[in-house]
C-alpha cells in the first residue's frame, strides 16, 4: 500500500480532516499511542467491515510467519504419515498377514533363483517353485475345512493382434507361457458366484533380479492366500482366484492369455493387480476402473493411499509404462471387469536395475500392502457374494450409466475421500463462481483491479515455472552434462526449488498489506484452473480447486478467528500441494534414468528443462493462494531472500555440473551414477545373417543408454570393448527392443568374429524364417479406404450391405525357428489384408505397409507358425527378423567383462535377417 493510501486510511479511522490536522501536531509518543488504538479498533471492532481488514503493522508479520510455519509443518507431518510411516512387520501372529512369510517367497524368487526372464529356465524354475509351494499350502492339514482348493498350471498361447505400446501399434504374440493359478472356492454353494482375482507376475525384466518388481508382489499374493486358508474367521462369500503370471515384462502377454483362454477368466467379477515401481514403498492405488471397487478400497483399506493425479497421468499417456491392469480390466469393451491397480511407489533408482534386491525392500512395505489386499479381497468377496450388498453400500459409487470418473485422495494415509465426477463438476466449479461474485460485487468496485491481481498471480506462476526451466536447460547446455544431479534428490532440489520459490515471490512486490484482495487474485486463478481441468475430464482438478475454496474459507474465517482462520482455511490445500509435489518430484526424478533421450543438442537440455518446469509447477502447488501471505510475512526481507535463493540455485547448478558423486577419482566429472543409483545400459551382440545362406555377414557389439547422458566410451565401456573399431550407431539395429529403439542413443563397435567356432558351439544353426506353401483364398467383400492414393485394404466380414466383390488373396504360411527359446520382433513390410495374429492388423506407418510383431516363447518352445493374407496382384512381402537370446558367446562375455559397478547392464545376443518373399 502506498503512503498516500495509508494516510487516507488513518484519516478515515480518526474521523475527519480536523482530526488529521490535530494528529499531525501530536508528539511522536502520542502518535504511536493513537495509531495503536486505531489498529485495535480495526482488529476487534465488530462493526468494521471485514472487507477492508488489513495488516497495517509489521508486528503482525511474526504471527503470520508462525501460522505459515505451523500450517506447512502440519502438512509435512501428514505427508510423513502417508509416505514414510509403515506398520510394524507381523512375524508372530500366524492367523494374520506375516511379512516374514511373504519375504521368504520374495527371497526365493529374487535371490535364490535370480533373473527370471520370459523364455529362460530360471523363469521355469520360478513356476515350478510356485506350483509346488501352492500345492503344499493347499494340502496342508491346517487349511480351513469350509473351502476347496485347486492349483492349476496353465500354458497360454495367443496374440493381442492390435496392442498400443507407448503410442505405437504392435501385434503381441506369446507361445506357451506359464501361469500358475490357485482357486479357493467356499463349500456353501457359492461356486456360481463371480470370483475375486488377485494377480502378480513372477517374471523379471532384463538385467534385474526383480525383488520388488515383482517377486515381492508374488510374496504378498501368496501370503494373502495362506492367511485366508489358515484363518477360518475371515468370511468368504465368493470364490477367489490367485494368478501368478509368467509374462508381464513382455507387455502383459501372460495376463492377456489368462483373460483370453483360461477356464477361470469368465467367472472373474473383480480384480486386484499388485505391482511395483520401486522397493521403498509405500503401496498406493494409482488406477481404477471407475466403479465401486475404488469406494470399497477407501472403505476397508487400513492404509489407504493415492489420489486422482496418477490416474489422469496414465489416461493422458504421460506415464510411459503399463501393467497387467490393462489386460485384467477386459480384453474387449464388452467384457469389462471392475478392479484396482496397486503399486509400491518410491525408490525408482533401483527399478529395473540389478540393485532391485531383497535387501533394498524397506521393512513394513509388504506388511502394509498385504493388509490392504487382504481387507480388499474380503470386501470384494462380500460385494460379489452377498445379494444387494453393492446396491446398499456402494449405490452412489461412480461407474453407473452416464457417469464417468471419480475423484479420490487420501489424508495422511489414514482416510480416503471419494466422490463422483458429477459431484466434482459442481464442487470444483463452485469456488470460481463464489470468488468472482466476491471480487466483482463486494470486495472492489472495479473489475480492473481484480484483473490486476490475477495478472500478478499469473506472472508469479509463470516466473516460478519458467526460471528453473531456463536454469536447467542453460546448465546442461553450458556444461554438456545433462541430469548431473541424477541419483541425489537433495542436489536436484537445491538446483531447481530455490529459484522456483524466488520466482513465485518476486512478483508480489507491493502486495504486503492488502492481504484479502491479493489472496483473492491467486484464489481466482487457481479456481479457474480447477474448473477448466474438470471440464477437460481431469479428476485431479481437486488440487487447484481446493486452493480456490481455501481462499474463500480463510477469508471468511479470518474475520472471526484472525490468524487461526488462515490455518484452518488453507490446511487441506497446503497438504494436497505438498503431498502431490513430493510424490511427483521424487517419482519423476527417480525415473529419469529410463526416459530415454532424443540425442543431439535437444537431448542435452530437454530433460533438465522439463524437470525444472515440473519443479516450478510443484512449487506453485505448494505455495498456492498463500503466496501473498508468505510475501507479507517476509516483509522487507523478501527481495533479499529471493536473491539468496537464486544464488543457491545457481551455485548448486554450477557445482552439480562439475562435481562427480562417484568416489573413484578416475571417473570423469559429470557422471552422477553410483551403485545405489546405477546407469541402465543394454549390450547387444548383433549378428546379421545372409538371406540366401546361413553365413554371418557382419557382427557388432552395440551398447545403448536409457537416459539423457550419452555413452562416453572412455568411462562407461569395458577396456576390451573400447578397443574395438567404431562403426555408426543405427537405431534400426535395436528394433529387437521395439518401440524403445526410438528412445535410445548409443555406440557400436565392429566385431571381426575371430572366434567363429565359439559361436557355432553354442548355436549349431542360426534362427531362421521358413516360408511354407501358400494357396489362394476368396474373400467375399473388401473395403477400400482412399486418402491421397491407396492406403489400406480391410476385410469387412460382417458388413453384408456392402456390394459384394470377390478378390483373390494369397495366404502365405511362415515358420519361425528361434533355435533356442527367446524373444523376437518381426518387421513385416507388405500389403497385409489379414493375418493369424488377431482380428486386426497392426500398422506402423501411414501407408499401412509396415507391421511390427513382438514375440516371446516359453522355455521349451522354439518354433512358431503363422500366416498372412496379401492381394494376389501385390503379393510381395519383406520380413526382417530380430531374434533375441539371453546368452553370449564366451569371447563376447570376455569383451564385456569389467563393466563398472555403477552400471546396471543387460546383455543379449540378437540375430538379424531379412527375407524378400
């Protein structure tokens, strides 16, 4: 407030111009006494209008600062309760979930057996172990007498002919994968009731023993089954199905096989999928099918954690990952199954690395998830088995006709709130309407003044996001070291968060007194964001809408409760902001190691800039409508503090660019990796086979990086590999990882194959694709789609209204021989009308001429047969085969010997061959 405004206010309070004149003649002590009386009247006179209530003295700054400290302290305590505090592991109460028992299963899979890649014998050993353990459990004398238990080993063969994978269409084929299924059925005549499915996968990804992902999930599922079978006091109203599937890391193949072919799939009435993104926990619900299953979780889970933000991120494709949840909810729109997706959340530094070990799993993590799953199984069973229970208890749950979406959030991991999108559409828009009404009709006489406050809020938010974004990009470009802060959350926080905090406070200059109006400006901005995001269908709009609602509540309560009203009004919004900011920042920064890179100059700065902008956005959520209050509490120290914060960020960015966290002094600066936070790398021994014979045309050893730091061969490659001659790196050589080949950069070395005999000792023959005889097939009707020329030919099997047109097609039969069980990718180029891989044909490019097929087999399968139909007049087909085996020739192992401890490697041998058919 300007000095003239202060004088006018004093004049109004003293009563008249003559009073002002007499006031000027008073002594200094008398002036101070008179002003104290004015301030007392402003604070305690009920007749004074709350709309002009202001902080007119610096003496209120400590009170406001104290309230802010208490407010954020409470919010952080609730975050601690939600994310850090876990239940004590139960190791003695045998009738309840025991973490030690679940850890025994986890330890057997991850430590004793180890890497469990699909198609390997280690995965088969895992299946045998689980089958034997479940049969032993089913045949135990301690099993309750009111149930029957059945253990089945299922082999699944099939294809998801049109699957979305990271935005790409593929055909995903599986051949003889193994699922272990336990079915628990009550004896009291409920066998016809729909069953509850609990799912976890026992395979692991390349280069990882998979203790958390997902041996721990199998351990939880196994222990939930044991607890139910041993404790007859747990009521069962429906059958239970425990599925331990052997193919999630190959893009959910085994779960698809269960839902498509299992005799038990049609009876599934609800499911619980157990997953992990890191061993530290805790478990959160991050996806649901928009129905009663979410409300049931909120009602019965002892430790309910999660919010709508993750659901929105998944649905918008912002999280480049997927789980069995997608398959379990139904492989068609007509066969939708309700359910939830639960996952361990933190320590993504170990996720999909060799550091995902049993020792890294935090005590209490499995206990928390186990108790949640156990309670959820019991409630789901009651919903499915007790007539009318769902309508009675969950009649207002979303998922009914015409209702889409649910808003949910937890409070300190102790309580979860759930309400429908219909309610949210009103509730999240209400703050905007109320604030606009207050702004335009009550608080100020001219709308332009409020627009000024909104512009101030916009500039604060813009600077908060823009400044750390620019700092991150400039730091990476000038130093040449992207993500130099990786693996050290404190360092990344020091680089981005101080500058973001300075940015949001900078524009609040001159807003130190009229707190009510200024807060309304920020409140209107957040209320607008909440209303807009809700209109876009984002149920996470509760976060910004809560800041708008908090502004209204705090404004009203402050008139009666003074500074206590500030705390009460903003408690929930500040908790939401802190909780989501911490979760998002930690999770994203930990997962930066698997986000890939665009390469080139853009690849250097892009990741740092994105993390900087995200850090600014998180600071915006934390400060919210409290920004003007924070600026007031700082007073004259605000600018000085902003300068200090900016200096901290800049200094941290400089140190981060040139400081190595690796203790080995021989490691080049700018390499942030440690054995705790390793770099993920894949090493491929690639052999290109001639089309007309079985000779090897060329070989290479190629390495790729899964993050923004490109491979520095002086630091990251073993010395024997480093000594080989360089050849150009080509992402087409990495189609075996499709579609990840578009996200990697790397380095390739020429292999002269001096040890050809060693290769032949392991591979007496090489993988091949054989063409069988083909024959013509008549198609009754074909639909042509034209767009700037011929684009596609599709079968119209059911559209009898189309003019019949008989077209002769050639059916070409092929046989893929992988020699050893393994994975494969086929790049099929040609005018494919239909194939044996599914009802639809997956197309890669706009001409529908290129088709990608991913394939994985069980440990005893080496041959796969399929066919494609092509037009007779355009029957040419080109197939490039990429077959992966998880073994290396001895000399290749010797070349790769000596990989750094801070690198988490995965090694494969790939066979490439192109056929023109």
